[in-house]
C-alpha cells in the first residue's frame, strides 16, 4: 500500500521566464506500519490521475489518496485500487460545524473520532489490525453509512436547502452528539471566521455608504432650499 497526495505550487513559465502558472508536486510514501521509511516526490504539470499512473508504472496495489474525480477511472483502469482518505472526508464536516455549529456535522465528527480511536488501539501487526478493524470498525462504518443515507434523504426532501433543513438532526446511532478531541482542523475554522468577518465588513461598508449618501442628499436639499428662500426674499423686496 502507498500514500499519495499532491500540492499546487507556482512556477515561472519555462518558455518566457515570467508569468507564473500552477503546477503540482506529488508525494508518495509507504504506510506508517511499513519498515521502509521514505518519501518520493514527483513534479508534474497537473493533478490528473494520469501523472500518478505514469509514475507508478507497473505497480499494482492499494493507493490511499483524496477522492479527486480525475483519479478514479484512470487508476482503476491501471489495476490500482483507490482507498479514500478519512482526513479529507472529515474536513468537510469540521468546516460545516465551524461555520454554523451543525449538530449533524457534530455527530459525524464524533463517529469518525471513534474510528480514529480504534486505529490508535490497533497497532498489533498487520493481522491484528485487520482483526480489530473487522470486529470494531466495520460495524461502526455500517451504522455510519445508514446514518449518512438518512441525512442525505432528509436534505433532499427540503424544497429550499437551508442550514436548518440540512443540519438539524436527532441523535443517531452513530455518535452521541459529542465532538472528538484532538483532531481539529484549525484551517477550516479560520477560513470560516474570515468569511464571516468579510461579510460583516462588506455589510458595514455598504451600510455606511448608504448612510453617507443619504446625509449628503439631505444637506444638499437644505442648501438648495436656503438658496431658494434667499432668492425669493430679494425678489420680493
């Protein structure tokens, strides 16, 4: 099994030496339980699965990565089994909870936290981990799947999707409404706070501009009225 992930970097265009464009740096590494401790980097012009297939060549195995759509069919055709990353899946729930305190997202975080706890306890060799996952993680994942399907159906029934329609949920079988500790995505929370702050600032600017325009208009009308009155006084005398 291998882990793979890519990150974007800006580089200068080789034909001009100016105007940077986006490229990607891929990283490949064995699992944490492998005796080989190494990371191999591959520089590519894009993030398509074609680059991973070209790099891996005739290698066939399980590849742990994010669920980017451009990777699925390409890797499957090459005989590589894609394993999706729980950290990427969990991030969406954390961002939702950080943005609006969603109870549904909180339940999902609690369940994923239990899966993380099982992984921490299951480091007794390959066969031992497999046994622990089958006995403890598999039933939890089956409950999580059913719970997610129910939540998705509830959101789909809403005529107009809103936070209330999609985030108010009762206590499901998966999780007990508590947040798992130690796996916070501070980047998501910071992004949510920054977006909320930006909206508030824009509203303040718009409101301040409207008030300023209204005050200017009132001052103009008062000055115009004073001029008119002065002109009528001169004309009458």
